[in-house]
C-alpha cells in the first residue's frame, strides 16, 4: 500500500508537485515532509517487490516530478528532498532509467542556478548527476552503448568546485562531503576518463581532508574522503607510493628497534586515522589503510606481470626465490620499506599488534614475490602463535575478567605501569587474525611441509571453535572472517591434493562444476 500512496497516480509525490507555488508555511512544511517520506521509502524499501513493480511502470514519471519540484517549488528544502527522492530512485537496481534528456536538464539547472543553490541542493545535484552517469555506463556496458555525453563536463565541474571549496577559508562542509561522494561514484566506471593531472588534483584534495585531524563539526568531509580512498585505492596507488617514498629515508635513518614512525609521514597519518576517537571515522580509517596496502601489493604484482589471484605453480618450488627484477615499480620500494615496520608492530607487546597483523596480511602477496617465501613463513609463524594463544578457552575467561574489571572501575581508568607484563591478544582479535591468515596462506601454501600444514589446520580448528565461544556483537565481521578462512583452507587443500596426485579427474570436474 505504501508505494502507490507515495509514488502512484495522485500520490504524495504528485500532490507535492502540484502545490509547489503555495507559500503558506504549513503547506510548504507538508510538501517537505511528503517528499522526505518518499525519499525515505525508496531508501529503505526501493528494492521491494511492490516498489520495483511500480517504478518499472513509473520511473520516468517519478524522475520528471522530482525535477519539476526542484525547479519550481518555492521552498528550498522541498527542492532538496525532491533531489534525494530522485537520487534514491536512480539507485534502485533493475529499474528502467529515465530519458537521456534528464541529464541535460539537470546539468542545465546546475549551470543556471549554481550561485543560488544551497549547499545541500548543490551537493545532492552533483550526486544525482554522478549516479545517473554511473547507471548509464552500467547499462551501456551491457547493451554496447557509448559513454554518457555529460561525463567530461560533469568531471570538470566536480573537480573545480571541490578544489574551490576545499581551498576556501570557510568551506561549506556539506558541499565538500557531497562532492567527494559524487567523485567516488564517478570513479566506479569512469576512472579511465580521468587523466593523470585530474587524478593528482583529486588525490591532493582528498588526502588533505582524509588524513588531517579535525573537530567533531568537520567529520562529514573526512568520512567521505576516507571512503573514497577505501573504494578506489588502486586508482591512486602511484600517488600513495610517490608520497610514501619521501618518508622512507627518514624511517630508515631511525635507530634500530624503534617502532614509532614520523607523524607527518603518509603511514603515520594513516595509522593515526585508525585510532580516531569517533568509531565510524576509525573504521573508515582502518578500511582506507587496508585498501591502500592491498592496492600497493596488487600494483607490485600487476607491474611484475602477475595478478593477486594467480595460483602458485607447484609447492615443490624452492623455498627462496632469487628473482632479479629490473626497474621495480615505485610500489615495490614502499612495500619493502613498510613490511619490517609492520613485522615489528606484530612482535611488540602493545596494542599495535593487531594493526600490524592486518597490515602484514595485506602486503603478503607482494612480499612473497619480492623477498621470497621465507619472510612470509616467518610472519605466518608469528600469526599462528598469536592465534593459538587467543583461541584458547582461557583467553575468553581473561577477556571477560578484563571487561568486569573495567566495569567495576567505572569511568576512572589508569594506564598500566611500565613494568607490567604484556597482555596477550584476547578472543576479540580472532577475526583480524583469521583475515591475516587467509591472506598469508595462499602465498606460501606450496612451501609448507606436512608438519606445518597440520599445525595450520589445528590452529584453524581452534579459531573456528573460538568463534563459537566468543562474539555476539560483531557477527558480520566474524562471518566474513570464517568464510574467507574456510575458503582458503578448501582451495589450498585441493591444490596440495592436485600436486600430489591424490584427486581423480572426475572429482576435479565435480568441484569445478560446484564452483
């Protein structure tokens, strides 16, 4: 019933469209809330059967109504809600796209009214255009059509407006965040249309926002910038590598055994973003760090003629790879420079162990290619020791005791004395350790001896049991870690059986068919 009431003939959307010239505050407020309800419904239930059936018949009419409201309504917030309604309608999957003229009309509105648009309207309008261009590109890839004709002009306007706002002494935060989100959407299917100079401009603006500590009132742009890099780190990997190389010499000049890195370096800023006081910003920072390290690792493999998904040839290959590679990509120097630091973090006794394990896991494929398997096997042993200790039943009791002590202490917490023994990882670290193992095992599975493989399986079983004993809060994280770990064990087991000739051709075909 909700879909026809909101979006159907004579529904709330059309009623709001017909009364756009009424300046009565009560009527304007009613239109505003009606459009907000339509946008909220599409956001929450747009993929439902009733909404899909209605949008399949009236997608063009809904888009035209939203455009007319944005153009003609005397209430700015009603026009803003109409744009969000159109945005949510365009993001519903498997819905027919409106006519091509809609993009021309929206871009014309952006040109004619750019000085009169509110920050929210400008932000939403840029996002609508970006989503429309992305949807056109997705349909064109299936139907063999060309690119959306408005992409070059939209790209130029996005970058120009973003630079102007970011460099302003008083930037409009809502607009900056919206422009960054629109750029992230544009990079999904139009990254190849950004030239090197445009990507560099976008990187400079986004990195200056993402990696700088800001007050609570400026978190919107920072979250958007962190997610931009999290989603498209591979596009910017050369810029990350170039900036990281500047601080590598400074890191190498430090005394041996010193874990702390320069706060002004790229790595120092990314690590600082993972420890932000706001939980969502810290999560976005961890996602960006992980994505950047993966992009650097994949960039090394790609430039050396391999891919991250390429299966090893045979486990009988020698333990060390003496590969004399000429003209290594800049990402290789960064991987070699950062890997010892992360290994030192894992071997330390403070809270950086988990971050180091996650970072090492992201770099493992490239390190195995550049330095040989022995280095990765060393890391694997460290992670196995930590996982084995954290998965023990006593670890859960220790973690519960720590939580009880924190609850009893209340808000007053004191730092542990410098001479106190290091606390080992508790079961809350199990998903991170499982992720690190899932990334490291494929890189060295061909060199594992029978004893090492048995120990690896034993620790894997302990991890799975530990997942059953712990966790009621982080179920999605646990489910993803379990899925990846089981998939890696299955793939490596089949590979070992194939290399030893233990599987028949019929069973291989059966497994391939299932996959």
